[in-house]
């Protein structure tokens, strides 16, 4: 049974992630008074891209060719080492620093792949991506550290197993840290107000600029990995800060409840993201550091408040 | 006169190998290839012996001390004390010098007929030998002699490429800074001698209570300046980004990987071992210095486009990270938490080892590229991965290790450092907690910025299209250089994979120091479980990270290459350039890449742009003939520290000039006055 749960855990992120993209797009379409495409459209897009031929730049090296595989691998590995619907699995790679730094591998190769083709778009996309992720790292580590200190463990499964909301004296810290984390979530998953995931306007794009030269299978993997990253951050945000409904022991009922609750949490988060994207304008690039530093400072206050 | 037991003989044999190497390469300096062979042969053999010696010392946990009395002086004795800490540093020195020497066999060839290889071999072997002396000497005077040999021999290696006047200037700066540092070290030893009456480290340690606290604080400040100058902490680091680019690449690797660590070694030796017990503010100061050095080091690295200066600034950053571990260890010990102190010390020792490995790997692979390109400006590189694929791979591994990406070694020592700092945040009261929060946040931002900097470095050097015509004529470096780099890359992976086992040994080394004799471990480590922090706060397991990542990546590549749409066709085409002809000017430059982050930190880096336009006709100013844009970064340490210092010295020397009138009568009266003062003071 544990093996079965592990298999569900391993495939949960890549299987569900295209759905969130569809849901967010659907909600955004509704806001714009459009019908919008089906919420399963992203699955069809991935399928279509997988079966297309590819064009690769003659300037590209093996970094460009293998980066999609590495980045996708990272999202799968991290997706399997964080609590999704069950808190008792306790993987050996579930230390929060391990997770943060393994995700840094994907940032590293994504940016290198962006530079590899020698296109100006890719280069500037990489530069912007690295600027944002360098500044986001402090906020990310510190927001996770806040919940780790409250539950006195840096293992994300253990954190989600201890319902930190019961520590009512730390409620203010946890909420501050969550706001800080949510800002980082938007930054790392290239959402508004940091990046516009649906634009191809060269002045604004970050993530799309880096993957501009990709096509076919590799583009599919890149897009898919980016969707996986979104679900990973949503899982961290919902299960570490609000670990309600997560399965605490091995029983079918708890697991089914866990999965349903997690899907609801994902729906809730995607609604918030969609509302945000429909109501907020993208920030000017040099205002983004202010937002990231705000996140960092909120987390520092949260940590100081714990003692 | 000689009281020698068997293991000490082996240590003397070790030293004499380097000495023979030095002398013999000097003797055969007429013939470049023989001199190269002799110098490399003896340094390789010596390093191998050093490895065996230090590993056996660490594994058997033996301490070794022996003294050669020098009959004509009471305070000067050639005395050695090799405990596990010394053995650990001998290990680092031998490991790095082994691969640097192998690399040197091929690298030195391009100096043939230009400079004397024999002289190089002499100073090179002398440097390694003196490094070994520095970490084993146990007498203040003897230590200073070894320290001076190290400084002088490295100075001559820095100015080895002497036809370039910049190198002479860099060497001069290095010499001045070294001597400023040495003056402070001598001062601190004299202070100690005044109260203890001996230069022997053992006597100092046993009699440390004789020194009053205020004097001890002075000694602390002096040693921080003295050894901090060698280690390259900000603001005493200015020689480092000048001297490292000047030296031949494998000497840069040796200097950056090993020589600056002798400063760290002496800080550990003095603050953790000899001068204990110490007040808590020492640790706080070291923690703050570590935070500043790591953050400013990486920020200045981002502004550089000279590859070796960039790496030199990263050395400053990593020394900062090492000091974060050391500083937290000192604070914990002063607050009577020896278990956590051991954790902090472990973290700093582990990072010392790891930094030595990946930084020398980066310097060597940068050296291979420079060797082919004959320039250090990364704006002229580009696309080198296609011409030097193996060097590119080694540089990539080094970049990933220094950016602390798992599963390479850098991650595990930074992880330990984080744990030490997190424990400080979790367990101490508010005033100390603040310091630890600052330290942890500087480490977090440093990690992110280092990643940015190495994306920039690797991307601009190796990826995309060549940015100058020189690139198309380069080829992969010779075998011996690739062997040197390859083994260091392997070490980087192995010390990551075996981080559990390594940290077990580091605990043992820490426990060998007298203050940790009865300390319980705060961590437990084994191969499979990796490193566990007690009370299950955190754990990391390198082998499992390895296995997980490797299995998943092979599965992913297999599925998406051979299962889904396996008949996919790949067409090779030009990069899309909006219909324009893509040339090298369409690519992003290193300056452009780092520009946005420099602007974010403009409060610290103070970037400036100078715009010079020359017009075809100066009157109407419509048609610009040429535009020059100079982008500059103001160095705050120059502006706020060295500039005022220089001004003060200038003012003082102008004032003292007044007494120099050129009139003999005045000089005689000076002599007379000073004579009277001397007489009065005697009476």
C-alpha cells in the first residue's frame, strides 16, 4: 500500500499540473467575458507538441538540448519529496534546504539554456530571471524557516504533519510568513506582477524569453515543468502553512479526503492567482526587488516574533 | 639535539622532497623541459606523500610534536606540533597542490623560452613546503619565518609573468598588503610574549590566563587584521583581486584554494584553540565580518568581466562563508553551547576543504581558456563549449559546486553552515538571534547571487556564438591539464557523495581540539543516512539525492526520447533573429547580464555611466560619429576606507616634512633634544 501511495505521489504533480494551467486560463477568460478554451486544453497542447518535429539552433550546445530533461527531472524529484496529500511519507530528500537548492538547479539550467542560442531575447530573459530568483531566495528560505522553527523540524513532511495552526501563539508569524511566501510563489512561478505568462512581448517577458528557441518535445517539457513548478509552490504554500485535511495515516478514507482537499486547495490558489492576474498590472522590472525585499522583511519579522 | 621519532621522520622526508624539488629545478634551469619535469615530479611526489601522511594521521587520530632546539637563542625553537587540525590542512594543501602540479606540467609549456622554468619550480616547491610549515609550526618566531617564506615565494610567483607591467603593480600591492598584515601579526605575538615570556604555542595556551582581557582584545584585533589580510576579508582584500589574475593559473588556484586558507587556519588555531576562553563579542565580530565579506564579495564578483578577478572576488565570498561557520562556533562556545560550537566549526572546516577543491578547479579551467584565448576579458569569449568541451564540463561542475547546487560538495558544507546559523536563530535570545538572522540572510542572498554570477560566467564564456574571431582557432587543452582538472571535478563529486563520512571525520578533527574533548556530537553521520542534526531538526543524505536525481533523469530521458514520438526529426537552423543578421553584437554581454542586479544594489555598488559622444560636426550636433559609454562601479572600501587612510598619511607626511629643513644646525638640535629626552626617561 505504501508503494502505491508513493507511486501516486510521484505521478501526482505531472498529471495534475496541466489541469491547473487550464483552470487558471479558464477563470481568466471568464473575467474577460470570454468563453475560454477547455480546462483540458493544456494536455492537448502538450500532446500536440510531443508529436511535432523540432528546430534547434545551430549555435546551441548540449546544455540547450538536455536542459529540458534536467529541469523536468528536478520538478518531478521535488514534486515527489514534498507533502501533497499525505504527511506520513517522509522522503529522504524532503529537507527544505535540499528542496530549495534542487530547485535552484532548474533555475541554473533554464537560464543557461536561455543564453545558449545567442539570441538577445534569451540572454535578457536569463538576466531577468536570475535577478529575480537571486533576490527571491532569501525570502523563500526564510519563509520556510519560519514554519520550520515553529514545528522544530526542517523536514517538510514533518512540518505538514504537525498542524502548526494549533500553535495559536505563533499565528501572526505564520500569517506574515505566508504573505512573504505567496510573493515568492508569484515570483518563482513567473506570475503577475512579476512576469506575464501569456505574453510574447520582448520588453516584458522573462520565462517565455528563455524558452523562445524551444520547439516540439523540448518546448512541451519546458512548459510542463513550469506547470509542475506552480503546483509544487502551491503544495508548499497550502500544506506547510495550512495543513488541514492532509492524510495523517495510511487509510483509504484519509487518503481520499487528502487528495480531495488538496485538489480544493489547488483550485482555491489558482482562483486567487487568476483573480490577481485579472486585476493587477505587471510591475515595472525595477520595482520587483521592492516586492521581494518586502517578502524578505515580512519573514524576518515573522522569525523574530516566534521567540 | 634531534629528538626524532619515526612519524616525524616521515614529515621531514615530506618537507625535504619539496626542498629537493626546489633546488634541483633551480640547478637545471638552463633546460626548460628538464626543470619543468623536476619541479613537477617532486611536487607531485611530495603531494602524494603529504596525502598519505595526513590521511593516516587523521584516521589513526595521532598527535605529533617534536622540537629541534636552536642552541643560540632561548626563544627560537624549530618546533612542530601536528594535531588533527594541522593534518587536515596538510591534507587540503597536498590535495590541491597534487592536481595543480599535474596541471602545471602542461600549463608551463607556454612559458618555455620566455621565462625561466627553473626559477618557477624553485618558488613553486618552496611555496608548497612553506605552506606545510605554516600549518605545523608551533613556535611564534618559527611560524613567522615560515609565513614570510610563504609570502615571498608567492610574491615571486605573482610577478612571474613580469613583462606585463600590470603584474608588477599587482605584485607590489600584494607585497605591501602582506607586510601590513605581517606587522600586525608580529605585534600580536610580541604582546603575547610580553605576558607569557615564550613564543611556544603550548606555553601560550597553558599560560593564557596571565594575559589581561584588554590586551587579549588588542591581540584579537591585531590577529584579525593580520590573518584577515591573508584570508582576504573585506576591507583588507584589495590585494586578492589584483594578485590572483597576475599569477599563472595553477598558482592562482594554489593561492586561492590553499594559501588564503592559512589565514583561516591561524584564526581557528588562535581563537578556538590557543586563546580560549574568549569574550562573546569576538565571535559576533567574526560573524559580522563573514556576512559583509560574503555579500560584498559576491556583489563585486557580479560587476567583474575579468574571469580571474571574478573568481578572486568569489574567494572573498567563500572566506566569508567559512567565517560564518567559525563565528557561530565561537559565539556558541562562549555561550556555553559546545555541541553547537562543534557543528559550526565542522561547517567551516568542511567549507574550507570544499572551497579549496572547487575554487582551484575553477581557476584551472579558467586558466585553460585563458591559455588558448590570451585574454582574461570574458566579453571576448563565447561559444567555447564547442571547442573545449571537456574544460567546459569541468567549469560547469565547478560552477555548480560553488553555487551550492546538490549533489556537489559545496551544497553540503553550506547546508551545515545554514544548520549552525538556524540553531542560533532557534535557540538564542533576541539580541544574539538578530546577529544570526543577519548572518543567515546574508548566506541566503549570497547563494542566490553566486548562482547568478556563475550563470553569467558560464553562459558568457562557454555558450552562444563566439564574441571575437580568436575563438575559432582555439583547441582543447593538453592531457595533463585535463587530468588535473578532471580529478578535481571528481573530488568535487566524491566529497559531495561522501559528505556523511567526511563530516564524521571532521567531527573527529574538531574533537581533537582541547575545548571539544568532552563535547557530544550534535550531528550524526553515516554514508546512507548522510548528515543528521540531533533532535531530528534536519537531515540530508547525499547518496539518496544522487540516486533519486540520476534514476529520474534517466527515466525522463528514456521516456521522452525513445518512447514518445521516437521518430521525431530535429532540424538544425539559425537562431531566430527577427529577420536580421545575427552577429556577436546581438548577444547579451557579461556587463549587460549583470546590469540589472547591479542597479538593484545601486546603494552599495554605486554604478555610474559616462556617455561620450563625438559628432561629425561639432556645431549642429546631429550626426554622432562615435559613442563611448563607460560603465563604472565605485568601490566603497576604496572610497570610505583607503581614500581617507591615504589622505591621513599624506597630511601626516606633509606635516613631518616641515621639520626637515635642510639646515644642519636644526638637525643637531634635534639630536640634542632627543638625547635629553632619552636621558630624562632613563633617570
